[in-house]
């Protein structure tokens, strides 16, 4: 897939801004920086400046570079051009998730207490919704999407499973958004149970579609068809 640099600018900008924020904050940052919270929004672990200010920017840089080269090492690299828009949305969303989490740290060390548990659930929920919204646009590949032995060897199984999977991910994402207001153990356990059931349904569904597909293909290079 050819790199379109005008689409890379927002992603590169996020990574650069994170490092710039670390540099600007470094001289006045406290010695102990919160890096982990529980779902009740209470700090559960502190770290020094190196980890507190540089870990997430470094992670964002790694994610950006890895996802940039991924289409070049995927045996099904030819398919990436067919879902370039969806792939760009997924990449930007993941980087935005890291950048916003990093912003939470900076808001906290500047003395503003926020409900971090709710914010994290909200961000992850929105990420799942976005992934679900573009899921049906994904085409067979070895790294992105719902990869079972059956979706990787049947174009029909890949297509139908990702259509259903899009709804599953959006429902789970909206459920997480709802949990920002109700974070009881029972509610979280119910969400986890629904998530596990959704994954199981997708796996079984991918097999059933594969079983009835007369045009199965070998996995190398991805499935055939548009």
C-alpha cells in the first residue's frame, strides 16, 4: 500500500506533540507521577519522570511505526489498498487513545482531579465503536480484523463475519460507554460475559459460513475476490 503523506501528518503530529509536551513539562514535573489507576479512579501506582513522561510517547511512536510498515510485511499486502481508508481510521484512533490517556496524566499532575476510571472506559468504548464502524470495510489480511482459520481461507466467511463483528464491537463499545456511569463489579462482569459470548459467536459464525462456501482459498496472500 502506497503511503499517502498528507494522511500521515495528523498521526505524526500526535506523536510529536506528546514528546513536546513531555519536554515542556519535564522541568516542573513532580518526582512521583501517577501512571496507573483502578476503575474507581484511585491512583494505584506512581513512577518517576522517565516512565511517567516518556513511556506513552514512546509507545505511540512504536505503534505508529509498526502500523506504518505492517502492510509491507503482510503476505496479503495487496489487499491493504482496498481498505486504506479504514486502516487510516484505525491507526489514528489507536494513536488518539494513547495521546488522550497521556493527556489524563498531565491534567492530573497539574492538580486537576478527574474520574480516570470513567475516562478510560469512555476512551476504550469509543475505540471499539470506531473499530466496529469500519469493520465491514476490512479485507483479508494477516494482522487486522477478525482472524480465524475460516475467515483467512474464505472470502465469504471474512466478509460476513466482519459485518456481524462490526455490530458486536459497536454494542460492546456502547456498553463500555454506559459503564462510565455504572461501574459495579456486577456490571463489569456482565459486560465481560457478553464480550466473551460475542467472541464465541463470531468464531462459530465464521466456521459456519466457511463450511458452506464453495470457493474456499488457501490462506497464503489472503482470500480471493473483492
